[in-house]
């Protein structure tokens, strides 16, 4: 059973138990219609008072997570929650995964979180994210905002010089400029005169697309189609670094219609972003037998963790 309580913890036992059962319901481990262990069995397993378990079940029923059926037991129902509740569960799952990977027990993690409970939420840090295409600016900036306490302003590389010049007499509002390794030197050249530090992240192919590409026979001609020439080159570099030497990659930009039409007649598969895939289907038509592998690159998780540490150090660097 995935439920444990700690009588030595500062959190009351009934709160520990109730929150754990809610988490198991929201994460899908306890599914709607599933019968929960009886109050007697649960109390015996956890070595807690039956009245404590009965109180928890009554609270869960009042909140709409379970229902009691006379003579049958307590059953899980569809939880009455919104996106915010599921978002919290996703955060908890990520935290628990990281803790497990680092050998940190749930108990140690809980004690550390309790110790910080009175420190208040961490303020979001304003950062600038720079990329060469609007498509990748939106995607990568969204990934940062989902995983780090940051407020991201999205700027295209071609607009960066003008945006920096518009910073105003009070100085630039961002604590850091962030981009991918493909553009770090260009961004540093523009931000350095303003005393702004630049951090570079690796954008890599997703595991799903890599698996599909790995399964293709050796020598298969594969088109790499980008929404622009720069986007095509970036995607090509990501694939080159993924160890797919058995494939015959052929690069082209969707801005070159004649080259795209010729490519579609030569290849067995095409790798491109989801937005470019829509353009291929709508504007060019994809021949039967040509597999479209939609590849929206994602930021390297290790790089995001590194950026998080860097952001935590910023106040000390300035203090």
C-alpha cells in the first residue's frame, strides 16, 4: 500500500492521511469506482486510531473524493477538482521523481519543506528569452515558465538590439538573458555592453521522435524541413547529435517551395515541427507512404536545472 504516516511529524496524522489519499486519487493510482481499504484494515495497517481514519473518510466524502455505500464500503468517485489541482499533482510528481533520483526519501523531503514553510513563496525573476523564430520563442519560453519561477519576455533575435535600446533610463528590467547554444554568441555580443549575463540552454530532439527515427532502416532518406533556413539548421544539428548516423538526412527550408516538392518525392520520412507539418499538408500535399515525424524540440532538463541554480544565486551575487 502506498500510504504511510509518521506520528513524529509536525503535520497531524489525519492531515497526512487525507492528503496522501487525495494525491493517490488525483494521480490516478486510486481510480473512480475503486473500493478503498476498510476503515478497520487501514487503521490496522497504519497503526492509527480507527476514529482518525473514520474522520478522514468523512472529510473526503464531504469534499467529494469518495462515497460511502452502506454495507459495501467506501469508493472513489470522480474528483471535483480543476486544472490548478492537477497542476499541483504534476509538480508533486516531478519533485518526487527528482528526490528519488537523488536518493532523498519522502520523509527527508517533507521535513525540509516544512522547515521552509514560513519563508514565503519565491519571487519570480524577470528574464529575457531570445530565439530566431517565433515558433521556438513561444515554445521554449513556455517551458521555462512551466518549470522555473520566472517571468519571461519573448524576443526574436532580429529584434533584440532594438529591445535592449528601449530599456529606458531606469535600466533593463531583466536579470538574465537566456537563449539556446546556437545563438549564445550573437546574444552575448548584444547584451554584454548592458552588463547583462547570458545563459545558454541545449535544445534537443524529443525521445518519441528519436525512437521513430531509430526504427527506420539504415540508409532511409529522411527530409529535415524547417520553417526557416535557421530553424532547419538548428533541427538538423539536434538530429546530428542524437547518433542517427544510419539515416540519410536531407535538409530544406519550407521557404523554398520547389525544393520542398522535390524533397517529398525523394524521401521516406520527414522530420519537422508541428507547425511546419501543417504547412506541408495544406500547401504541398504529402505523398502516400511518406511518414511525417513531428518534432518540436524541447529544452534539456539538466540545462533548466542549471538555470534554476543560477537564478537562485543572483541575489547573492548582487548583494
